[in-house]
C-alpha cells in the first residue's frame, strides 16, 4: 500500500498545491461569492498541452434583467501560459505557435513595427483597418470582446475577416486569457481605462516577448503617450492617433487619407443623441412607427416554437414597399408591407417575423411601379400604397419584423438627394442607387462637393426614433451617368473590387509568375516534359470566339485503325503554375472568377498566365491537363485516361471557321488551305461524335434552354455603341459545349472516387414545382400543356411547343426563357455536404458534374484540377505497389494540402465561389442593362441632334425621336405589361394605367385595329397618333394571361372625326401578343436611367384573318427611316436562318434534327450569300451584320466569351 | 444582444479553456461530521455537497429487499445556485429524474448484496450551478460513498461532452449548456472501462457520437485521477493519525 502511495506521490511531483485547499475543508457553506476575483493555481493533465498551467479567476459583473432586478453574473476565466504570440519572429524554440494547434496567419517582419488598434480606433476606423496597405496588425481579444458585448457584430466580423486573410499578416491575440497580460478591473476604474491598461500590457508583452526587436504602435483616439506612461514604463511603445499614424507612415497615400477624413465625419452611436434632436426639427412628428426589437432569447424561442419565422429579408425590386421572407415549408412566403412593419430591416438582413392576424393579411400588389423615385416616395407614405394593394387578389401571410438576427449592411452606392446641397447643416439624405435600399442619412461638411456625384456610403446604425438609417460617406466615385462612374458603381454594388487598390495584382504575386518576354520567351522545362505524356504529335486545335486571348480548352480527335476513336480534351494546366496558397492563388480565390462586363473584364489571374503561358496558343508547346477517351463508333466510352500532358496546338480556330469546315467548305477565310485540309476531317469527325453524345444526353432528359443574350458593337473611337446584336448560336457552339460537358462529367466522377467527402462538384437541384405555375398558365393560354414532372418530360413538352407553334420563334424563345427562370440555380458544393442523390445535374441530366474546363477564369476549376492531379498521382503510386488498392486511401497517403481533403473547408469555399459567381453574373447583367440604356439614349437622341447632356426633360420628351421596335408581351401585370424586344434583348414595362389611375391607350392602337389600309394623307397624320392618348378607358385584367381595355363610346367619339367612330371599342392584350413599341428612357439623377416603352401598335395574331392589313405603324416606322427598317418583316425569317438550333426544334428525331440543322445552316448560308448580291448595301446581309467575326473593337471580343443571363448549365458553354 | 461566440477561431472556449480541457476540480471528503460519509466537489463553479447515510435498516418494511440493499437518492438544488434565484419544489420532475439517474448509476456499482434488507441514503445538495450538474452529482456521490466505506466494485466517474460550434468539447459550463448544444453525460467505471450511464436529451448526428463518447471517456479518466488522489490523500491523512 505504501509503495502505491509513494508512486502516487511521485506522480504528483511538481504539482502546485491547491492554495484553497484549507479553505475548502472549512467549507461548504461559506463559499465566497462576493469575491471579485479569486486566483488559484492548478495544473492540467491533458494530453494536448501537458505543460499548460492555468490560473482560475472569476469575472463578476452585475446586470439588470428584464424584470428590472439586478443579478450578479459570475464567470470563470482560465488564464493560460500557452497563448502564442503568432509572430514569425518568435524567439522561442520551437516558436510558441507551433506548440499549440492554432490556425492563423503569422505576423511577419515585413513592416518594422506591429500595430495594435484600440477600441475607439477599431470602432470608428474599421474601413481604414480593412485597407490592404495596413498589415501586421494585432487585434487584442479585449477589443473583440467589447465589440461583441456592445453588439457591434459588423465591426467584429470585419476585424475577424482581416485577421483571417493571410495576405494581411494580422492576428488575434487572446490577451484576456493570457496569464501575463490579463488585467483585472480595479475598483472605480472605468471600462475604457481598464481596456487601455490591458492593451498596454499586451503591447509590453509583445515587445519583451520578441526580445525588444519589434517596436509596437498603439493606435488610440482616446489616449496619448502620456496616458500610457502613467501606468507602465513604456519602452518601445508609441501611442499615436490614427491621423498621426497616417501622417507619419503613409504621408503620400491619398486613398487612406481620404478614407480617414470621411470616416472622421461618420455618425457614431454617441452622436445619435444630438443628431436626433436636429432631425427632430426636420420631421413633423417624432413617431416613426418603429418598434424596439425583441430580445434575442425571445426571438430564438419564438422561432423554435414556430410563433415567429426566420428568413432573409428580400425587398421586391420594383416595389420597395413590399418585402418578403421565405418562411418554413408550412407557411411559404411571408409578405411584409410598408416600412413600419419592416421595422428598420434592410434588404439581405436575417430577420425574425411575427405574423399579423389573418384579418390584416394582404395580397402583394402586382402593378408595375412607375419609376424609382416613386418607389422611394412610396415608402414615405405607405398608407396609400396599402389601400391600393388590398384588392381581391390572392391573400398571402403577412407579418412584421420583430427582430434582426444578422445585419447585411454593405457599402452602397448612392447619390445626394436633389436640392439637398443647398441646405445648410451637416446632415443629408442620400438615395442609394439600388431602389431596394432605403435612403440613408449621412453627415458631411460640404454637400456641394457631393452633389451630382455617385458616392459610396455605409450604414452605421438605425435607431428606432429615426426614419432613415444613419450612415457615413466613404468615398466618391465620380460624376453621375458617366460611363466609368457607373461601371465602378456596378463593381462596388456587387463587391467585385471594393478597394481601388485591389484591381491590380500585388507585386508579390507578380513575382511568383514565370517570365515570358519577347527576348526570353517561356519554354517548357525538360525535366517536367519527361514527367508528362507527350501529345505534341497529335492534331490538337481549339475553337473559340475571334480574338480570344485566354484559350483554356483544346480538342484532339482521330480515328484509330480498329475503327475506334481517340478523343481528347486538353485544358490549360493552370494548377501547375499557381501553387496552392501562393499569393496568386489567394488572390484568385478571393476573386473567384473573371468578371466580364460588356466592355471590359476583370481577370482572376495575372495576364502573364491568362493570356500567355497558360493560354493554349497555336504552334507553341503548352502544359495541359488532358482527358483522353477511347470511344467506339457509336461514341460509347470504352476507356478513359486523365493526366498531365504537353501539347502543341495546330490551330486557333474561330467558331465561324469551324462551322465553315463543317458545312463542307474546303477553305475558310483567314486560314490557309493546308491547315484547312488537315483540320477538316477532325472537325467533321468531332461533330459526328458529339452529335451522338448529345442525342444520348437529350434522350436522358437534358434540357435545351434559352436566354436572351445580346452583345454590343462599339464604335472604333468615341466610345459610342453602334448596335446591339442578339447572339446567334451555331452548331459548333453546341459541339464544343458537348465536348466540355463530357469532360466535366467524367472528371467529376473521377474526383468523387478520390475525394468522397470533399470533391468540388456542381449540382443543379430539380426546380420547385410551384415555380412552374407561371409557365404552365402561360402555355395554357396558347393551348399547350407542359409536363414538369421530370426533366425529360419538360424537355419533351417544350419540344412539342416548338413543333406546334408554327414557326413562332419569339413565342418559343419566351416559353423557354420562362422555363429557365423557373429553374433553381446551379451551384458548387462539396460532395461531403449533402447526400449522394443530390449531386445530380437537372439541366444537363447528368449524375455527376463539375467545372473543369476553364481554370483560367474560374477558381472552382482550379480546385478540381488539383483534386484530379491528386487522384491521378495517387493512382500512379498505388499502381506501383498494389494494382487494386482503393485510390482514396492512397490519396490520403500523399502529402496533400488540408484544403482538398477537408469537406468543411471545401464547403465554405464552394459557398464563397457561389457567391462570387452570382455577384459577377449580376454585375454582368447590370452592365448589359447600362449599355442598353446608353444605346437607347443615343438612338432617341440622334435625330433630334444637338441636345446637350441632361437637357432632356423628365420623361416622354416630345422632341425625342421614338425608337420603334417589335416586341412580344412577356408578362401581364395589373396596370400594364412587360414587353420583350428580342432584337435588343430588352424587357421593359408598358403602362396602360397612369399614376393617377387613368387608363390610357394610344390612339394608334385603336385605329390599327379597325382601320384597314390608309391613304398617304392619313399616314402623315398618324405619325403623331401614338402620342395621343385616349384616356378615360376602363380596364380589366386577368392576371398573367390577358388584359382588356374597353373604350366608352363617349370617349371614343372625341378622338375621331368619323361619324361611325372608326375606333375599336375593345382592345385585348394577351400574353405573347406581338406589339410595336417605342423605347424610351426615364431619366433619373439618383438612379440609373431606366427603359420603358410606349405602345404604338398591335400586331394581330396570325390566326385571325389577316385580310385586314399590316399594322399601320409599320409604315410609320418605315417613313422614319430608322435603323430597324427591314427588321420587322424579316424578323422571323432572320432568326430562323441564323438559328438552326431553334429551327430544328420542330423535329423530334434527335439525330436527324442535328443533321437537318446542319443542312439548314448550309442553305441559309447560300441564301444569304445570294441575298447579299441582290440586295447590296441597302439590305445588309444578316450574316454579315451579326457575324461574330466582325468584331469592331478589341474590347468587344470579350463579350463573346461570356454568357449573359445563363443561369443554367446547359447554356454554360465552356468557350 | 449578440450571440456569444462559444469557441473562438483561436480555439478557446468562453472561459479560456481549450475544447478537451476540464475545469478546475476541487474535492474533499468527510466534510460533514454527522453523516456516515460525505464529500464536496467543485467543477469550476459547479459546487455539490453529498452526504451518505447508511447502510441502515430500511425505513419502510415494505421496501426492503431480502438479498440486497436499496439506494435512495435525494437531490436538492439551492435557490441561490444560479444567478437568478429560483426555488425548486421537491417534486420538480427534472430533479426527480436526475436523482433517479444517480440512483441507477450506483445500483450497478455498489455491492448491494453485502447489505441485505438495508438502505443507503444519498443526499445531494447543489450549492452553485454552473453547468454539468449531473456529472458533479455523480462524482460527489462516488466520493461520499467511498468515504462512508460502502463496498463498491469501482469508482464511478462522470463527464459531460458536447458539440460546440463544430468541435467536440468536454465539461460544458452553464453558458455552453444553455445555448443549444448537444450534450452527452456518461458515467464510466475507470478500471474496467465500462460505461454505466449515458444520458443525452438532444439530437446529435450518429457519426459524431463516437467522437464525443471517446472524448468524454478521456475526461472520465482524468477525473478518476483527481478523485483517486483526493481519496488517497484522505487515507494517508487518516493513516498518519492512526500511527500517532
């Protein structure tokens, strides 16, 4: 027994005795609760940190509860000795961060000092700390905890983000739990002073820990050097205010200084008091109708018990007064009407909503809002809005916001309210560019500077007694409506490049790039060549849009002797050049994707890689990642091989050239005969094979969907847009797309076998049935039924529609677009994060899919490349040892990065990439819209020449020349409808009811319905008729399908000289009716100009007796001699010619379809050729007009490479 | 009010521990002179006093079992044990449930056939409650039973473990417990490695249970070291007194 005890005693050696032990034995009941702190020592016996000695103290504070009682909170605090300094200059051996498991970036020796901001600086100047220039920042736990306890979660998150970003070399130091730096609050000491002391102590600790090598700069607005000296001897520590710091260390950085100045003027919580006093005078009543949010605990309990509902608040883009959240499955969508019920929540916030009682439930209004200003105004007087909203329509659950869980406040682009610059006083309202964001009150000393500028603002707070949120000015982007301003506004709104400094690549990442200059061109390394499969003997070619610089895919195909086909897809080997976690990699990861705007692009990778070394140019050796298949004659995959290769492309073909070869031409423009001869068999074989593959996929339910894409033609100089052209698909597009889809899906399967839990896949969930309601009803109105039960049945019924619609191309397009809109969004995911049956891709009808083929412009592809490399290398290794071991086990045996295997991190990365993708798509959409409005602006102004900028009045200028186009009604609303103009890809509203509630119809519409032919005199007169509005009509809407207007006889008589009143008494607009519209711009200062349309004429549906006449407006249109001239007549024909993809939809047999499509394309070419000869200049050859080869500007080629609205994979052509 | 961050990215919990660390344990035995055995244990700020009376004759004849003893556990939580005073009645269902957990745990360990027709009373008083109450109660009972000299086949060490913000952690405190964590309490016989109690009231994915259990088991082993030392210290102390 004694031996045993002895052993025990030895085990205890080195144990500090429990200081409290004696006291404890006197216990139990005199436990000293009142003690503010009771340090005691004990040692921890843990396997991870056997030496960690922890002190226990207690943190005691008093709190008031909801019941107004005061309670005492006691929390334990354990002080540790193992808190690492996280500096690469740590003198300890081993460095202290290696002794504990911690994931953090490390402080470096890049700067000669470390920065420690205090609470006042972190709160007020977060944006400053977010600037990339400032590195090596130590965030103390003290300020982070205080930010959390004072509910500054946004600031907290920003700081955390900075600490997380490895490029910033910034860390979080847990000083509150570090034994050496823990500070107790002394009696009568204010929190500020205690925190200040804590910071000083941490600074001192760092200074002495790093052996006095690194001086520390403490940033504080509250305290000075003298305040620091009060407590400690402060050797090596400098206390500076933010201003002093900037002056001293960044004297020439204007960005930082500007930012500092604007932040200085920001409104902070402490200012709120005097600010509300000021604004109280401005507003009539102090009651804003807002309510305090309920406490978090109540919200959480409420959500759990389904008394409340939680969701992301979305504001309707065209009705700022309406917002909604998606509640749970039982309740569906919950509508929130009016700003009072929205209760200070902003679009994107995660909110908790309480349902109102059923009596006050309303139906969301479905009318088209008139203009963005009105939308903003509507928020101010929501009573009126609500009364109009309450109609006999479908009533939806309605609720009000009772709490906000997470704010989603971002930097917003805004404009000073008109007239506000004349006001004295420092508070001003700004109107955000996006109408879904409320006006923001900012403080600025000189509003004149801000007038007519787009500025960036941030929201800081929104107290209950304030109608609008408080924010601050960050910086100015430039004058309103200037192209550069508007484009940077788009970028900022979508978070693509918030900081001006990040647009370029950092020096560090450029240094990592291989050298490729004219004198010293990059050459493959011979060692590396020996490791790769040499495919330089194969005929490899790429097919891309003209002038494509970043070629990331190439193809090779050849027939083997035994009748089999060897088919290869070769993708630029970006992962070879961009090593994981290198600076370039981190930068690319944060960018996520290359962003293509209508006239420019923002690269994901530096130009050296994207345009030179990685780009698979012809006649040079390039590294590639290849997928090689052996196919049988029916295009079934017999064998596949993945791996790194080296290739030498024979030719950079353009789509038109390839199509030419495919169509049987022997020589195509810009290619010499020899190359043509070499490539032609390959192209033909490729087409033959891919048609089979595609037919098989279509038979499985792959969808062919439609989107309206347009591209812009720019003037060579002067920056004007000469035309908007719809993008025209060629068969080659489909062929290349099919090859890429094939490569992607095979790679997806391969990486899934290697990384079960963490492969980067792309899935497309099946659509939600209810989203098809609109599509089904729309099709019904034309007598079609659509079966949406599966992707196959949907594809079949769409084909049916196309077949039976008798060549009504626009209708087919619109139906397909509607189907596209109903789809859910395809997204990246990590295979570990959802069950296997959710991996499938609905649109493509594939079980596995990923993105592999565009690593130059998408980061996801780069990850997939790395995973594939890991799989392949793992396989090679295992082949050497045991032929049949599972690849997954060998992968793990390789030293691969944590990221590729970590399912959780992969999931986070997928989320990030999804977000970036979505934002870049929105930015693309916005920029297209911007250019569309610019185009309309030019068009409507051209003839009225000489109108100066901005001289045009508010709307509907008489001197403006209407720009008339043919359109099709795409959506019926309560007070009008949306018209889609296929030629321009523009969808715009047509109002039939004015703001005042008057229903109006242009006279020309009425006339065109009754009158047949008109003589010339009448025509002259008629040119004005579309401007004459017949008011006092009555309107009846059958939502979604038709809208009818009846003109009372009394009214009709006023407008006509004929005795019989040559006017139709009844006009009906049905969905998919074709109309003539004039496109106009609604000008606005605070927002982008918006396009709206006025009705000019109605084109009678084909089925009705067409004996009457052509719509008179058609002639009117001709007289004007505007550009659109022959378009109307030729519209249908033209689309049919240029779009074999559409024309062939009428066929059922799939393979036959493709062949026929090819024939059609050939004939159309012949046709247009002959047409060209006949028509000469007057009737430009459509092929020529819309040809992609005729890019007028080098910027313009970019547009080709990118698909605009495409949400779904099937349309994601991997060009 | 913002949500408390239960686990910082630096890997520290609210009170500065790392996920696999226990709180400070203070324990002693024979704190009450009246009782046959007694013990006091602190897990951080969770403080429990246990008193054992018996084995003695059963109070109600009808309850007596002819070949073994019965264990009777009464658990009482002081109104001042949490920061807001709350008086609990004796018939509080939660408390009754918890005392039955304690009872069942020990029925398997106490060699009850040595004490036929008798009764062992365990009175537990929670003085301060800062999470992991059941764990503290079981550990206190173990010490008190040993102190009373009642024959047991092994120590019983209990430890909670829970999943906080994607990481498994042991010995949860009140803040961690009350913010929706999936929590498991296990009681382990450290020498044989057998588990006598697993209690969980929330949902947890099956895949994660294994990890949690093994972590809790490690925690129990650590606890065993602490409890055993207390007992041995006490025994040494007594031995010295005998010699003198």
